[in-house]
C-alpha cells in the first residue's frame, strides 16, 4: 500500500507543478522574449514529465506482470 504523503511533500509537489506551469506560460507566450525564459523551470518541467513517465511505466509493468 502506498504511504500517505506528508504535508511538506505535498507542498513541494504543488510548488513543482506551479514552476512547470510557469515554464509552459513562458514558452507559449507569443510576445515573451525567449532569452528571459527561466531555464530552471523548464528543467523542472522536463524532470516532472520524466518522473511521471517512469511512474506510469512501472505501474503498467505491475499490471501486465502475470501473477506469480
């Protein structure tokens, strides 16, 4: 059974999602100077998707694995 997240873990996850949204806004704003894009937020966005993909792959492997 998955462990219950702590309030601190949830707060950090929310901050990460906010940073990812900020990166998306920066990258999709037509008038935004691309030299001013916060590269740290873009890196966090990439890391977020990488971790999400990894978690989905692990979950899928668990579902597809035959019962032993």
